[in-house]
């Protein structure tokens, strides 16, 4: 499997970085984009073999330039991991800011559309490829006070289904991974936002997140990376159009 050309959006930290490390360990050629210059510089020092470019997935021109750079550097795309995302705002629908709503959908959903649109050109030409969207269990169940995020992540599953049908005849597999509550800085920010929105303590909300899964613990970025490597491998050659939860079995949403 070594030598595959892998593109990861939002790959300079968190889940994206863990996925990049996983593919790099297999000998694949990894190219990531991120909108944070500071995170990109840190990644270049830690993973000098990884190609890293600054690009905002909500900016069509920047993303087009990024994929042109990928084409020049790697000659094409074998695997796209559409990972760039944002947690968006938390609050009652009547209190949400429209600009925050638009930003959440733009990063999570528009960015995935643009990334897959550019990658699909390469994959159609070569008649093979893998696209993996990072959705969420919020896209399977729905969560109160998180309507922008839920809407965007639910939309990713629809995009997965549509592209699996559309690109399947070209030998391209398309799947979505739906992480549960992933331990890290973003989860901490989400808990703080929900604490403000609901008036409940952060300790209470954190415990509710853990208790909502049968395994009673947070998911890790490494858990998601391992699942990504599997879905991109020949072992998953007949898996397409699926939304795979990696969540310790969510029993209820808080």
C-alpha cells in the first residue's frame, strides 16, 4: 500500500494530524492543508516529509491553488480525507447568530464539497480513488443547542451517499466516519460553550458525554486515524456509501 498519494484537509492538528501520521508511517506521500500558519510551521518541524500548504477550505480559489500544488507535487490524488471542520456555535435556535451558522456550514459542508470536487477530477482520470469525510455522530442522531453543527454533519452523510453512487462506476469509494466525543481541545471548547448555553457546569456536561456511550469513555484522535487507514485499505475494497460510527456505541445524545 505504500506510496499512495494522500490529501488531508485541516491536517495540521487534532484528528487530521493523527491521520497524517498514520499514512506517513505506511510510507504514503501525504499532503495537508490548514488555515493556521502557526500549526503548519509546527507540523513541518515535526513531520518534514509531509507537504504542507496554507489554505482555507471555504475559499474556492485558495483550495483550487492547493490542489494545483498537489497535482504538481504528487501528480494526482489517490486518497482524500476531508477533515477540516469547526464545532460552530451552541445555543437555542432563536439566539443563534446567522453569520456563525453560515460559517459552520461553510467550513464543514462547503469545504467538503470543494475538496471532493477537485479530488474527483484526478480520481476519474485514473479510474480509482478513496474519499473519506469526517462527519460525526451528531450527523446520525441530532443534538439540541447545536443545530448548525448537526445540520452540516448530517449533510456530509448525504454527500457521502450521493458521491458513492456517482463515483462508484469510476472505481472510487466514498465513505464517512462519524466520531463520537473526541478527547482534545475542541471537545473542551464544546463543553464550555454548552455550559454557557445551558447553565450547567462543565463537569456535569463532560460526564454526560462520557456516560452517553456504552464504553463510557471519550474517543481519541488515534481511534479515528486507525479507522481511516482501514477504510482506505484494500481490506475495505467493498465498503462504500457508508457512515461508520466510531463512538463506543452512542446510547443517547445529551
